[in-house]
C-alpha cells in the first residue's frame, strides 16, 4: 500500500509508554510533499518435501511498516496550550511528541521572566532566574536603540538567582526590564537508549492504517535561501488496517515557517556567514526482537552514533585556520526572529558545544565565490548536558 500527499486526508501522532497502548492524546501533523507509507505482511515459506509432489502454503510472518515525511521548521505557535508572554507551553507544538521520543526525554520547559538592570552582552540580570533553567534557551531583544533584533542563546549557568550567563555574547546590550523569552529544550544524550514510542494514525482516499510502537530518525535540512525542513523517518513495531475515521481537524500550535535567511551562525564567539547546512541527529533505532512481543518485536533501542553536521560558509583565512587548528569548536545557529518585523518566539536555536571536523575543511566555490565546506560530528562536551542542544521558542503573539 502506498499513498501520496494528494490522497492523504490526515496524519496524527500520539505518545505510547509501550508498543500497544492507546495514547492519551493525538496531535495533527501537516506534512510537506509526498507521504508514501508501507504496510507489508511477511510470509514464511514452508519448505518441505511432500510425497505427493504438492507445495505447502506459507505461514504468516512478521509485519513491517513505516513511512517518511518532510515537515516545516516552525516555532511553537501562540494558539491553545501556549502561554502568552515570556513563557513557553508544556504542550502544543507540531513535533513536540516526536522530539520527546527521539531525544529520549520530554523537553525542558522554561517559563520566562522580565530581565532586570545593568546587563552585559553575555550576562542577563534578573530578579528571578527560575524561568530560565541552566541548559535551556533564552530569547531577548538585544538592540533597543534601533530595529528590534531578537537573539537566542543558551543559558550555561545561573549566579545566585540574580543573573544568567549565556553561551556566547549578544550583538548588543538589552535594555533594562526587557522580556526574556523561554524555550522548550532537548538534549542528545547517549546514556538513555530506552525511549518512548509513538503511534501514528493515517488515512487516505480509500484506506486507513494504524502504526504502533514507532521509532523515529531525524535530519534538519537548511538549503541556501529556502525553507528549513525536518526530514522524519518512521519505523513501526506493528501496524493494523483500521476503519476510516471522521475526525475534526485541529491545527497544530505552530508559528510561521522559518527560512534560511538572516540566520546567524557562530563559530565560537564569531558570527560567520552561513550558506547552507544539514544536521543528522545521529539516533539509530534498532529493533528489540522478542518472541513475546507484538509482531515478534518488543519496541526499539536507540543507538546514539553522534550528530553529524555538514555546513558551508564563505571563506576567510581566520575561519579556515580556526577550523583546521582546533580539536573542537563551539558551533551554534539561529533560525528566525532576527528581523525588525518578527514576533518574539518564532525561533529555533541549536548548539553543538564540541564539534570536531571530519578531516580537513574543503575549499570550493558557491556562485563563483570561495566557500568552505565542512563535515563533522558532535563530540562529548566538557560541561553541560548533551553533545547537541536544541531550543524551540513559542510565539508571544
């Protein structure tokens, strides 16, 4: 069975604690482009020598199924379940359930706060820092004298509940009493390989399928000047043919799509001109085979092989020397919320604190201009949680 986007009526996802239980809730997903699910029934040949020369029918074997789809990268929207103002929702967001399953833990939700006085470019003063846990993200207007410029950073430490230290300096100094917006944050941690499962319901023109006990893989693609996209791969523990449903559509609480325009990219503290990038999150689910499990399988084990990051920046000698001479470099990039017309919250900030180049960076041309093409892997950082940290913000509008 296969289907395309034109035939797909709806796609939903819910979280499972096991591989057969019914999720407490489902969230609609809006895929981009084609969706081609597979739902196959295995058959095992009975290869015996019959005295009458006839062929023995096969027996039913294990089922296999899954699908891939592309989703747009968007901040968490301002709809139902999303806190208005500085906070970020514990629910809502089109792909939150998928992120929870991929990273092996629920996202850490900040509540936000209003900043205090006398800021530095890398330290934000606050009367109460509890809204911004260490390791989460922070989004703040760093350009109060000119056009609005919301910059995202990671909180790396908290000083006696009076200030938060950021992972790198801001481009400006925030004004006093500026709202500091919070994030939902996830961390790639190899210590936990036993993740929650997902259950997907999918319906097309004349078919409907229930994919149970699913695991996921993820790649983030950021083409030059285009829309940032999540590329999801879904693998099912089991599947069922179900009756067509009659559901009331509820739009996921997501903001506008994020483009790869005006997107700051940092190598250490230096802002560098990013052309394009792709990030393979490095999780490789492996089936946990078990005779007692549904369909001969009892879920999945997530092997973390390290996030693989490829990017291209314009060439200069300083950047080239840094990438060649350092064992690891601290990388970060921001999608969204840098323009004067932006609404605070529609933003993604990703940090790899100990990125190691895979061999030497390559010199090539992009539209006739010298560029540096780099590939490498996220290694164990010297401090903090996770070799990869991802911070997704919610719109305050």
